[in-house]
C-alpha cells in the first residue's frame, strides 16, 4: 500500500479529570499541537457537555485532531490524522499524553492510502 497519511488512535486512560472537563484547556491544547502544522487552519469546533465532558476538532489542510473526553472515567479518545511531512503525529501524540496527564496511554497507528 502506498501510504497517503498516518492516522493515530489514542485511548488515554487515567488522565486528569479537571483538564478533561476544561473547555478552554482542551481548545488551547489542540491549537498548540496544531500550530506545528505548516498547513492552513481551516476550522475548529468545540462543545462542552452538561454535566461534563468536552468534544473538539481542529482541522487544517494537512491534518485534523479530534478529542472526546469522559472526565468521570478519567478517559479521552483522541484521533490524529496527517498527510505530508509538515506535521509530526508522533510529537503531537506525546504532547497530548503529557498535557492531559495520562498515566495509561494506548496508541494505534494506521497507514492510510491506496
């Protein structure tokens, strides 16, 4: 298969509950990670659930980063996709694991393409 992109699926367990329920923290984290991308930022969408939890997406012309959090379970599901070489998904993965204080990460990488 000729890989057109790399897709990382992160199951982040034993994370800090307070940051997983902090909409501004989640936004800042995803934007900080996305800024390493030299591609144009195309859009973003975030939502804070009641009573808790955050979902968000940052989209650029060369990548996307999505997150869904369950603070009550200390868990976040993260999706990172990139094409080309301007964005380092390994670095992005490490950064998000560190920022949410994850003690038990599981990372699966898929090569996407034809």
